[in-house]
C-alpha cells in the first residue's frame, strides 16, 4: 500500500480544532525537565498554563508532579520585561522551602511570554543555580517538539565540547512517547550489550510509580546535570523518533567523532533487529540469552495474533513518532491501517503506509472510527466510540489516559514490549468479535 498525500493541517478547512488530540510545547518541555535529576521545572507564564499541565500529568501518571510557575499576571505581562517574574519566582520557591536544593532550573516559555518577547536567556546571568532555558511557544508545534527542543537545549547549553571518545559510552535520546519503564528497558538492553548507557531525558526513575520521600518537590530523573555536561565523549548517540534527530545533531556539534544511529521507532521485529544488530556490531558482542528468547517470543506472538489482526482495520491517532511505530507493527502481521490522524506534521508521516493520513483532531477522526474494528488513541476517543452505533474496540495510547492505571509501566518497545502490544490488541479484537 502506498502512502497517501498528507493534509498538512486541519486548519485549512476549519477555524479551530474541536476535541484536539494535540497538547502544547510547554507540556512536552515540562515532562522533559522531569527527566533530569533534582531539576526544578519552571514554566514561564500564567498560573493557568502550569495548572493545566500539572493536572493532566497528575491524572495520567497518578503521581505528584514537580512543576513550578512564574505566575505572570495581566499587570506583569504589560509592565515587566520578564526578568523580574522569573527571578522572583526562583527566589520565592527556594526561600519558602529551604530544603529544596535544585541542581538545575529548567525554564520553558508559553505563548503569553513568547508573544511579549521576554529575554529568558539573559536571566541565567543572575541565577546561581545552573540554568537551562528553552523557547516553547504553545502557538506552534506540540508536545513532541517541546520535549525535543528541551533535549536539544540541554545539550547545547550544558554539554562540554570534546574531541576524545570513550569507547562503549552510549547516549539514548528517546522521544516523548516512550514511557518511564520503556526507557528503563532500553537502557537495560544497551547495558547488557556492553555499553555504559545514559538517556536524555531519563524518566526511568521519575514518574515511574516508585513511592519515595519528598516526592513531587523536585524531578527525580535518572541523569544528573554533571552527566549531561560530559555526554560529549560518547562513542554513540542513538535517537529514537524523527523528532529527536535535531537533539542528536546538537550532540554531534559537541564532538564530530560521535557516531549517530537513528531509528524512527523500536516496535516490531524489523526495527528491533536493526537496532540490536547495529549495537552488537559496534560492541563486538553476541546477543545475550534473554534477548534471543524475547525475539522468539515476538515471532510466536506475530503468528498467534496474525489471524485476528490480519482480518481487522485500524485507526491510529497521536504524536507522529508514536503513530509510525504502531502502524508498522500492525502491518507486519497483516493489519490494515485505515487512517492515521496526527497531532502535528512531521516528515515521518510520509513514511507511513495507510489509506488516509492527515493532521487533525478527534472531530476529524470521528468519521473514520465508524469503519474501523479497533481505534488506538488517547482517553478522549472513548466518549466518541461510546456514542457510535457500531461497536469499535479501543486501545489507549498517548496523552492523556485517565481511564487506566499504570501508564508509566506500559511497555511497547523492543521485542518484549512489541509482544505485549500485539497480545493486547489481539485480545481486544477477540473480545469485540466473539463477545461484542
């Protein structure tokens, strides 16, 4: 099946999005800063911007969310150049809680502060704590680009330039759709293949469902600012998702000797074979026994799920980097992808083979739901499917998911996660076809 021409935006034929799938760049940036150890994510905007983000992540992860705000009001928006609000916010936050010892201030902007043109870069001169700024206006891009821009900013502003290479040091750059447990699994796989592995951002110890003291005050990510500073001597940088290519290119600016491996996704047999083979070649190792066993389990799962998935049609909505992996995995076992509705345009959408591909919202997607056996979408698709005459199954993926617990421990990556995903989809289809 050939990929169809992509409509770049639903805004071509409607003045606003209704029931949008998309979330804003500041939300993606906030989540990325939560992947840095002892980081204080600080959203530069009104209280409502941070409140919405905090509520969404609190309900999605069922975790306290470490997110602070500069509380820009209508008065300060007009009369303040931005510096005062940011500096006062940092002073107030740290003075109110003297035990709060952030190792990084992660400042990200919103549409309000970007529109009025606040100079967020120069604020860092007056801040004693290490400071990273990223411009993330919510009138462009989406959650995926906000995460990627933050990762790029961390590298450009905090990673030292280097000419040496440390053999078998590997940097993973996962996209925003990869959940905490998936980052943990990816790091574990690379470590078992002989690499010293770092992920940026690293949510594997943050928002991962681990109960600890002081939860919600500062980010508990798995990579420290000192480790980010020393990423320039890595032998390999692995970007996962088209959105993360720019972050990998930023690291290559720090050291041209670094080798870059890029994968649009790590779902399904082919993608993971390429990933594992590339790392084994560079490390000069053979696959460890559990990796081989999970590959065999995925092959068996593909055979088991083929009869149900191969006779079914699907609609997928979400961030582009998520959509491409899901579509290729479903198609690898004979599934028909009837439509893909993406949050924003990305070049990776051109590589998806589906009957209909476009950027839009859930109102646009609604008419396609009627012709699908199963929809893969976020929580907001559920209410639409409930109102349909035809019963269509739903697998929840993307942000937000308020319906289910344990989102942070859902694993769709590598051989193991792909196996779980196929069984989840096949079981939903079985329930639909035999009990629906």
